[in-house]
C-alpha cells in the first residue's frame, strides 16, 4: 500500500521523466536495447555484424546491392525500430564512405533507402546516422550480470577503427550514463521552482553540479581508449554527413524515396540532448549563430527528447528565480553548476585540440605513408570541422565562453 501511495505521489508531481520516456537510471540512453532483429531481417543483420571487414575490403557496396528489399511491416515496437535504424544507418555510412572522399556514393540504392526512410519516419529521425544510433541505443553487456564498465561493454554495431572506434562509442556512452543523475535532478529543480521550495532546488542543483563533474571525469577516459591518428584518419569520415560537404555538394539521392538529392548533417555530440537540456535549465544564452546551429541539431534527436527540452524551456526561469531570491546559498550552488559546465566544455576543447587539430598536423607530416592501421588518408573536407559541420574549435570556444557569462556575481 505504501508503494502505491509513493507511486501515485510521483505521478502527481508537476514535472517527471516518465512522461518523456526517459529513464531515471539511464537518462537519455535506451535501457537494455535489443541486439537482434526478427529472423526476417537476417540479411541486414548479416551485413551489420560484418561491417568493418566488408568496408575495409571494399566489399560492402556489392553486398548491399545484392540485399533484398525488405518490408518494414514486421518491425514491432520502438526497440525493434531503434535497432533497425541503428543497423541501416551504420550500413548507409559504410556504403557512402567505403572508398573515402574521392569515391563517394551519390545514390543510396532503393533496397537500403526505402526501408531506412520508412523506419526514420516512424521514429521521427532523419535517415542518417545520428547520436542516438551511434551511442544511445548501440550498447550491450558482455556478461549480462556484470557491471556497466567499459571492459564489460561492446557496441552492437561498429565501423572501421577497431579498438579506437569501440572506445569512442563506449566512452561517449559512459558520459551519457554519468549524466543520468543530473537529468533526474533537472526535474527536481523545476519542481522546486514551481513549488517555491528553495531547499529542494538547492539540493537538485548540487546533484547537477556533481553530475557535470562526474561527466568530465568519465570523458577523460577517451585518452585511454582512442588513438588520435585513428580517430582523425579512419573514424571521422564515417560520421560525416552530406550537408555543406564538398564531397557531396548536392547531398545524397535516396533511391525510391526522393528524386532530388537531400542533405543531412553528420553525427555529432551537438545532437546529445543532455547538454541542450542543461543549457536550457541554467538559462545559458549562446550567440545567435551558435544557437541556430544547436537548434538545427535538435531535429536529429528523438521527438520525446526534443519535447523534454521544450518542457524545460517553458518552465519558469531558474536563473531569474535565483537572481530574485537574493539567496547566497542558492546563488553559490547555481554558480557551481555553471562552473562545472564551463569545466566540461573546456575539457572538450582540449580533446578536440588533441584529436583534431594536433592529429591533423601529424597526419600532414606523414602524408603518403599509409599503413595497415591507417589505410585511408584523412578527408580534406573535415579539416578543422566537426562531423556535424561546425568549425570545431571556434564553435566550442564560443559555447564555453557564453556559458561562463552566465555566472552570477553577488
């Protein structure tokens, strides 16, 4: 009886994660995603399980062209749809970029394009690899009873890049997992404002500050698992889209779906709902150009995650509440959140410098020295850019600096 009362109490709170299909324990990650589709879709699964090998041996395109055109009507429920989107998005990236920037595919064949288009429409996602595919639904435990640690995790589907690709996916996964207590704390913070309860609000903001520090700590693991040269020369092209990309200046034709080429941005951390939601809660005001880019990235998120951001936006302003409260403890803990977010973004800048700027310089110095580990030369169109299409360092510095401006002086 007590449990029922508690559950009822949770449902009557003004703002909860349940309404947005967001997990208290996993945040924006999909808890325990499916690893296999029904047997009808075995032609897709067979390619997906062998994807890096097929791409590296220049065989993927011929395999895809022989693939049957499968109906999507046998996919049931959001878990099967998410797995199908994950599989077809990875196959699409491999198909387009198999030969690097010089041999880019301009047309996605109908047996891949048509089901990918239908699944994307059903999920409210674009038909390209997005952060949701790459990280949020792309994980499994080796030992189902073991811990959520990198040694006990694998991606469901991968792309060329070996251990570095695996590390890049899984460290990003663990950053998203570390964000979960902060996402839960956001709902507590909004409810604290709505109930004019500064104690609840203060506790929530302390949890949020701790979460942001934990996320930075997890992000540092990237150095242990991802080799900069492999990230820069091998991995990045497979996350690249066909919007504002000179390798595909008009975009990509999805055969049987559209007659004219269409352009979509590549997978990017800017498509993670987590930092968008933190920015909205803390009232961070970015520059007009940065805001426009970030808002365009929201179209690459699942609709219920976008709805969560909108709900945070429509809640009473936390920053205004803190300012008008003239409560020093509240101001101090709000500033601790902003400072922790600044630190996270500063660390992200240091990582981009190592994995893109310095790696680019090293790659130029070794031009023409292809090895088994680095069979491809880095794409020229990505020099200095993020895979989402932004100027990586200038964008991240702008975001970090505008975050710092939110600090309250008292």
